C-alpha cells in the first residue's frame, strides 16, 4: 500500500524527482571520487615530496567539495518541496473521500480515527518520503560504488566486506520483524487516546455533572500508558540499533587498519590506497546506516499507509447514480412502503411507512422515544438509504438524483445545533454565500434571534466560537434555524430544534415561520405537543410505523397513541 500511495501521489512531481535524483547521483559520485584524490595526494604528493601536485590536486578537491555541497543543498530543498506537496495532495485526497462518506461510513471508522489518519498518519508518510527521496538514491550508489572503489584500492582487504555487510543486513532484518507490529499497535493507540480526549472535551459538562472527573482521568491514564508503553518498546529496540551499528563500523575500521597496516609494511599496498580504502569502508557502512534510518521509518510509514489506504479504498455506501436525474424543485416528499434498519440491527427502525408531505403544508412528526422520527427525517436528505420501499423528493427517487441536487432543495436544522468558528454572518452565509445583510437580518427576525444578535458586540460581525460555545443553547438553536431560512429551500426539516426555546419564543417563532415558509414544504419533528398542535397535519409514529395522520383535533378523537401523548403532556383537561 505504501508503494501504491507513493507511486500515485509522486506522479505529478516526476520532473522534480528526476532532477533531484540527478543531483543526488552527482553528489554521490563526487563523494566517491574524493577519497581517490586524497590517495593521489598522499602517494603522488606527500610521499614523493611534490608540493605542486599537492596544491593542484587540493584545489580540485576544494572545487569538488563546494560543488557537492551545492548539489546537497538543492537536493534537500527539492526533497522537502516534493514530500510536503505529496503530503498535501494525500491529505486532500483523504479529505475529499471522507466528504463523500455517508453517516454509516463515518461511524465505521470513527471521527477520532479519521482525524488521526489525515494528520498523524500522513505526517509519518511525509517524514519517510523526505528521507527516502535522498537516502534511497544515495545509499545504493554509495554502497555499490564504494565496494567497486574499495576493490580497486585493495582487493584483498575487500574480503572484510563479506563479513561486515551481512552482519549489518541480518541485524536490520531482526529490527524490522520486531518493530512492524509495534508501529501498527502505536497508531491504534494514538486513535484511542484521541477518542478519549475528544469525548472528554466535548462531554466535559456531563463528566462534571456526574462527578466522573477521577474516573475519566483514570481512563485517559490507561490510554496514555498504553501508548507510552508501546512507544517505549519501540524506542528500546532503536536504542540498541545505532550503538550496535557503530560497533560494527568501528570493528570494521580496526580490521582495515590492522590488516591494511600489514600490507603497507610488506610493501604490497601504498599508504594512500589504505587511507582511501578506509574511507570507502566508512562510506559503505555509513550508507548502510543511512538505509537503516530509512528502513526504521518504513514499518511506521507502511502501517500508516495501510490505514490511509483503508479510507481511500472505501467505496461510500451512498453515491451518485451514473446518470443522475435533475428534477424540478417542487418541494414534494413521498415515502412509499419505506423500511429502514441500521447495520447490525435485529429489527427495523421504520417499518412500511407510507406518507406524503406537500408544499404549502406544515407537517409535524411526533411519537415516543425510539419511534423513528429522526431516522425518517434523516432519510429525506439521503444521509442513509432506505432498506426497502421508495422515497421520492421533488417527484424523483432520491437514489436517482445527485446528492448535491437533492441537498440544494433542503434546509435542515438538526437536534444538536452546530455553529462554526467565525462570525454570526459567516455562519448564516454558510447556507447561501451571496445573501445580503438585509436577508440575514430578516432570517434572524423570523428565527427570533434579531434582538440578541443586535446586542452582541459587532452585530452580524460578532464572533462565534467553534461549536457556538459562546452562546446559549437556545441562541444556538435560533441561529441554526436562521441559517436554514437564509438558504430559502423548497423543503425545511426541523428535527426537534425548538426544545431549548421557552413557550413564548416558541409561539412567536412558529407564527413567523408560517408566513415566511408559506410556499415551502415544512416538516417539524417535535417532542412537545404544544409545538405541533397547530400544524396543518400531524404524523404519529409508534414503534416505527405510522399509526395516525391528521390534524390535532382529528387525532385526539381517532388515535390512541396521540391521545396518550397529549394527556401525558397537557393533562386530561386538554381533551375537553
């Protein structure tokens, strides 16, 4: 998977990679040539006492060193540019794929895991790529070229390479086998600690309300200890890696000096050649160490690539048809024999639901907890696909339309109102970027939010924190309602979004909505009878089935389930 990702996301930068490779080849060839020049200075200059030869060769060495340094700087720059650009493209690809996920797909991975995959996992691949772009070119050329040059300088001494290189290779293999599963476990534990942190930050009020601070602190400590323990096991392995590699290098150097010194004393090897050979041995082993450094990054990058690949290879459960139909936005919604069951559920949440919602009609959906109200509303914008039956919006089955076309007809206000960091205006224009200030104030007025927004410092430019944490729950709901109104869609879905409003505000809001949305299809999900009793039509759900449709007065007379809800909330006297 790692190779597949790199091949795909490096393709746009192949020219830069070729340029980078050429510079690295020149740099490596220059480094391989320097020891040979050094040997020439010793043999032809120092030993022979030829000062002119020493100066001339030394100047050439200085020029070559400066050129190598320039090549190295440019190569590192381009390696950084390419790795950062490829990482940005990969993040963009993951983000784009997640954007196409249905609610089911997001739940499968988990929010915390998706965030980790698009940040930490891609960062691991970037780090590996930056190292690999340089080391994976330098190390092989340096190793092979160093061996060739070492044999040229001293064939007998080259036999030492038959010992040191296999020993290094075996040690690298052992390290790889040990750390690959640990890196996979580490990424999983990073997911876990992110999940715990996210739950504790978003649920801080619940934690404090139930005095669970100590228990949650203990849960975080367990997740933190698991991650720390795994990281320590990896670091213990790496703590031994570099010292052992240095030991192998030092023993090799000692062996070269020992056996090479005897050859020099016997006169079968010039002293300059021994110096060059020692340099080549160090270059070869250093290049192997460089390869080890990259190799150390491979397991973690590979584990991260697998996790990223899982996201990119996931086919969204909900996708656009090959030839989508673009209907005329009339605002009609029709459910015919609709059933729906969540994955893994033993029984459906909705069972054989048939109901119509028409333009110009305010329809309400009410029922007990778990009756399927929110699920029904979630099916209309196709957050989930029906398990059986057909759901038509604007006269066309939602599965035959593009999701963008479908969403453009719908304005939805969910149970948990969510605001983005920015200002009041940016949150309202999230629905329609070209909305004028007058339209924003009009929507705020209908949503009963104009008064409190006008008193906020800056008015429409008043800051809103992430999630709307700097406004109250009721204010957050009214801003979310105003955002849907700014869109001016053909279909409004209000999913129990009046729960934080007092009775007086609720009444004013419903009256204002009736005028503002007179030509649209309005569907209101509510728990309170007082919120929906003046609706044009009320749909009663019980255990996933429609058990009553009519006005408030009609249902009081004909529907036992609705009557029970009314009595439980308003008392027996409300029926008189």
